[in-house]
C-alpha cells in the first residue's frame, strides 16, 4: 500500500509538470511575457537568445537541487527534481509539436490579459497539488529552502517578492521597452499566488462551533455518529440565570456545517456560535461525512522517505 501510494505520488508529480509545460507553450510563450521566479528569467533568456527554457531550467535547478539534497532534505530534492526534469523535457518535446491551433495569442495585442490570467490559474493549481506531494517547482523554492535552513529568521516572502519584482522590471527592457509585459508578469504572479493559496486552504478549512446546551451528551453522540467528528465538553455557568450549563467545542468540514445546524435545531435551549477556521493541524484521523477514515491520496514523504 505504501509503495503504491509512493508510485502514485511520483506519477502525479509527472502529470503536474506536464500540465505546467503545456501551459507555458499555450499561454506564456505566445504572449511574450515573463512569468515569475527563475522560470521568468529563463523565459526572457529564451526570448533573447533562442535557448529553450527546458535547457535553462535544468542548468539552474540541478546545482540547486544538489544543494537542497545535501543540506535540507533528500526526499524534497528528489521529488522536486522529478518535477523539474519532467517540466524541462516536456518543454523540449513540445517544441517539436505544433500547438498553434490551441495556443492563445492575438495578432493585434487585444485581450492579451487572458494569457497570463489562464497561465496563472493553471500554475497556482499545479503548485497547490505539488505542495501536497511534498515537492517544489525548483528555482525560487530551492533558494528559499536553503536560506530558511541556515537563517530561519529570514522572511521568504520578502526574497520572493524581490525576485519577482526584478523579473517584472527586467521584462520592460527585454520585451522592447513596453509596460504591457511588466503588467502581465504582475498579473500572472498575483493570479498564481491567489489561486494556489485558495486551493491549499480549501482542503484544510473548516467551521468551529461553540454550542451552549443542557444536553451535551446527546448532541455529542449525534456529532460522532452522523458527522464522524468528536467534540470537547466544557462546564459553564449562565451569568444571567446562574444555572450550570455546558459548552461543546466542535470543528467540522464546511459542507457539514448545515447538517450540524439541523441537528442543533432539534434541541431546546441550545444555541451555537460559528467561526470559520482557515486550517486545522494536528496528529489526528481525517474522516469523511459518513464517519469513515480517509487516507491521503498522495504520499507526503515524511522523514527521508523518497
């Protein structure tokens, strides 16, 4: 089972890399702008010299991956290099495939905003999936991991922001002293970051209930049997009446919030407060709506498992 999950994870990384390569061929290169990070630098070099991003990405990422392998994490480096190699080979192979019927570009420059928007959405989605497989896209991620290992107090956000800013500024000079490629780079960066963050949070967000009730055991039993979650009971005292009561604290998945509200409506003298939770972490089982344990699809590469 563990071996199959590991194989599935590697296949997923390969598929994600190929999706990213196709996105570059269809939406980035035809619209003549540089995406963010190291690949943005490679894209500008390709535009000026004609040397494929596939070769340039390998040239830059191989030494960085070796550095990460020996100083940060062997598993992280190997999984990330699987992505980088597949992405690079994908670009080199796609160079020999005529994708012009599917590529998006306009002859007069109108609606060029759609290219970076689409590429940013695909990149953000790919990046969120890649992180779930405990892998990086290389480049800036490698540099961030190395710096964080030696200087954990350093802000990775600031470094990535500076690199993306440098790519955007350089694109002004590379693409004929025009502001449009600069704006397209900024739009791509913003879209990919926003979409990636959204998909990362979607699977880990939840709703926190604080339930004030005189029937905590009955409600807790329904939460356990119907929703597959548990609850924590806290003794409490109503300050207006002075009577003893109980507070149940429970965290459920967003789709289950309506079910829990329906359960609470059946109990008199019961009310609840709801708050969104961005992320739930801890060493606990993940369960489905019917209470069965859900096994993660991708291998997380804990420790130094490759």
